[in-house]
C-alpha cells in the first residue's frame, strides 16, 4: 500500500535484541548444569568451524550484569533470551536444580531493575543430553510430557514477572537440520518419516505449554518463533506459481498453520500421506492443537532472507540443499524436489558472505502475508546481519550493519502503516556470540566481544560498535531517526 504520511511505530513498541543460552552463557558444567545435546555434538570432529564449542561462549552466565547495564545505557526496551533446559532439569526430568532457577531469577530481576522487559524463549535447541540418552529425545512421545513439565516450572517460577513467552525457537530449523541435513543434533540425514513425527511431537509440546501458561497466567502473551523466508516465484508461468504454492505449503505454512489454526495444510498432508511419512496422531491431539491455536497471542518471526522458486521437472534437481557455513560467497547448494520446486539464487538481490539474500522489503512482505493469512499480531524475534567485524584502534565501524538494520526497520515501519500489528522488533544479536556451526567468526552483535575460536583467546571485553550508538538513537526516537 502507499500512504502519503507514515503513522510510525506504536508508542508502546518494544525495541529489543536477542540471544540464546547455548550461544552466550558458557558455564556449561557449572552450578549443577549437565550437558545438552549441543555440548556433545560440537565435540564431533568436523561439525563446527575450528571445533568451536559453547563451553565458555561469551560468558554471559558470569557477566550478565555488565551486559544488562549496557542494554540499559542503550535504552533497550526488551531483551529476548532463552533458558537452558539442562540448567533447570540437568537430567531433563526428575530433580529440579535450584541454582539454575536462581540464575534466571537474577537475570530477570536485573532486566526489570532497568525497566527492560524480559522476553523468554523456553526452548532454543539445547535439549538435555540425558533425554537423548533416555529415549532419543524428540523422537519419542515422552518428550511432550517432559517438555511441558519443564515449561510449567518456568511459568510458575517467573510468570509473575515475565509476560512475554516464546515456546519454541525455529522449530523448522532444528528439526530440518537435525533429521534431514545432519547439521544439528542428532545428526541424521534424510530421515523423513522421523522428521515429520518429531515435528508433531514439537507441535504438541508447544500446544500443551501454551495451555499450561494460559491456565496459570491468562493475560500472558505467548507464541512460538518461526524462521520465515517468504518465497517469490521466478516467473509468471503458471507452473512456477504452483511450484511456489507447493514450496510455501511444505516449508512455511506447515508450521505457521499449526501455530495459528491448529491444523496442518491439507495439500501438504496429502503429499506426506502419499509418501508414507505423515505423522501419527494420538487421540485428542487434533483438539489440543486447535485449542492452543485459539489462545496464541502472536506469531514470532525470525527473518533473515527470502528465496526464489522455479518449477523443477521430474528429472531436475534432487537435493536438500546445503548452507554456506564458511563465509565464502557462492558455496551454498541449490535445494530441489523433483516434480515440484527448486530454489535458485535470486539474481536481483545482494547476499551476505554466507549467501543469505539481503531483502529488506521481504520483511514487510512476511508481515503482510502473516497478517492476511492469520490476522495475528507479530513479534519480530530475530533480524540481523552476520559479518566479519574488525576491531580497529579499539573501535568497530560496522556501517554495513547499520545500513542493513536501517533498511529493514524502514520496511517494518511501512508494514505498520499497512495495518500489520507489530509488537516488537528484536535484532539478532545483542552481543557477539557463538554462531552455532560458524564459530565466532560470524558476528551479529551491537557489542563486540573480544574472543575468537580458541577457548583461551581474548579477554571477553565488551566494546560497543558504531551500530550500538545508532540503535540507541533509533530507540530514543521510536524509529523516527534512522
């Protein structure tokens, strides 16, 4: 839509930034915490860049007060962080760990001291290794009860102070990379049947957790965050348009429809049934999913890129694709499903060093699609630029990050004008952190952290980048000065 004048962002808009427990906390075996699946997975040779681990990460566990103070000096309105399940229940179930609970009490209270709204992610991929050992984690239906028990423990402990909850982070990513691409725990390749059953278990964990929270705190705001990459058909040929519909049903709406409607897309389910890989439902599952969907307050969106879709003939590309984890442009692999779609590079858009398209308008496009399809408020729970930052004379001049964020915020402002109800915008990330498979070379933060892949390297000193001071002004002006 075109408007002569912008109404701007809502007055109560939450300008935020985000992190995840495994990527920032460190203290991997302190105060009763036991290993997560990531603590084990990163020790498999060749899985991460230069064998990096989250053992120390950026030591947020010990330095959270300094980190929150820097957030306060920036004027941050909300801090989105996740809780480490194995810090709360070291064995995934059974005995709760009071020291773990106390750490997050302290972190939440530190945020509130500075009037920073805590936005808590219940699960950001770090499943307790004990549950993988007990029954193969997400592959077993028992995970649902253990997850809901863990989530309910958090709701009861922190619900008096935490009013914004994200149940699952990027379910499509941790399941796809874990059971189809072998890039994340448990490292399985093209196990399609298990992949879809694992997703069903995750949906049930999400749904039952939503219901548990609403039982305890009816006014709390809750949703899950989806890694949404809107799709553009490359051509106006009808078969290209249909390929795009197929892609979106299988790669986007398969998750968002369950969160918002409590049901899977019909065409996607018919396709999975034809392959013999549709998930098994237990009695009552369909009703629980629908009830939870009726109580979801927002769609969480992690937005980084869009994709282009072409029709893929039966003798065409047959590949799951592969992400560029090196930072060397042009090394990503094309994804394709014969008879349906393939995902070529978009020649009209620039890319990051990791081959992710840079498409600010895609963020507005995502918000419009979600608003039209689901009519739900939206939390942008992640958006940011991973780059090779350089420390020069004690400073980091990341003008490229400022440009990236400015352009995305401009489009988000237009989405607000369009009538999309955007509640919050959280950049990824607040400090530099462990970028999963990419080690510490791929930096996202407003705050530089002095360390590299060697666990004994650096001082962990925090140094605000140019983007830190720029975002401070954005917050002060509620997005008017970009």
